[in-house]
C-alpha cells in the first residue's frame, strides 16, 4: 500500500527511526502504537515555527528526528514515518491556517498571522481516515490556554477554533489535500506565493533560522 511505503523523506528503515520505534514494538495493538507515538512526537520535539527549511534534506524524517524541535510539517513527517514503520497507513496533509493567539513575533517577521502550509497527518485506522496535528506540546498548550490534543486514531484531533477563555485561536482557511509522499515542490510554491519577501532570503541557504 502506498501509504505504508518508504521514500527519501519517509526513510523508515533508517537506524535513527528504527531506534525510536524499537521502544514501541511490544505494544499490544495499533491503537496503542498510534496513541503512544503521537505523544512521543508531540512532546519529544518542541514546536518551533521559526525554523524554516526549503531543501529536501530538511524534510527527511531521519534528519528531523535528530533535532530537538521542528516546524509543524517536520513533526507531521516524523509521525507519518514512525507509523509507517509499523505498517500503519499514514499520509501528510497540508492546509492554510490563521493563528490568533501570541503571534506578534511571527507576524512581525512574515507580515501575517496566516501560516501556509500547515502540516497534519492522516491515519487509516479501524476502516477510516482520521487526521491529527502533533505540533503543539503540552507546555505550549498550557501557556496559551489551549486544550492539549490527544489522539488514538478513533477521531480527528486538530487545532481548536477557540481556547479555554473562548478567545479565537485557530481557523483553517484552505485545504491543500493529502499526499502519499512529501510534495516538496508544492510546499516551496505555497511558501513562495504566501511569503515572497521571505522566500527571497533562501537564496544560497539551506534554511532560515529566525531568532
């Protein structure tokens, strides 16, 4: 099945990936694997929207796994790869979102509170596709008064429209669809069309680490 296949980006047979999944081999069911690996990615790599890469190597799961943090796309790629290592069908899902809480720093840099593309994961479990976002770790959710997303494959777990104080938090503006492999060219095109000035800064660089 194409949604369990390895690729350059989903390099599930890499030793770094295999070392991670080894700790979960004894879990009793796919539901347990889906839930525990979701927590692993959500909490094990801090969400950092300022680390932006537009090279193929940046989006390679084994490279992501060796970093302490990652963008939402990075974390989605890693979770997809870990699930595929267990032959659980998973695919990357991209969207455009607007974030309405604590975005002053990001808006100053990119000129908008709209983030594109935003990375999620679709997982096929118990006869249906469900989607999730492993981006925000618990500490970050607590800071912004947002409920921590839990996921075990039984239902969707995506960012909420409002936080605990009923402040507008996140809205999904556009759906770019789902992909059996990382659509590297499309990601670059989406980024370029949404942030043309920032895209120019990538000339001759592997990535932009915004301080």
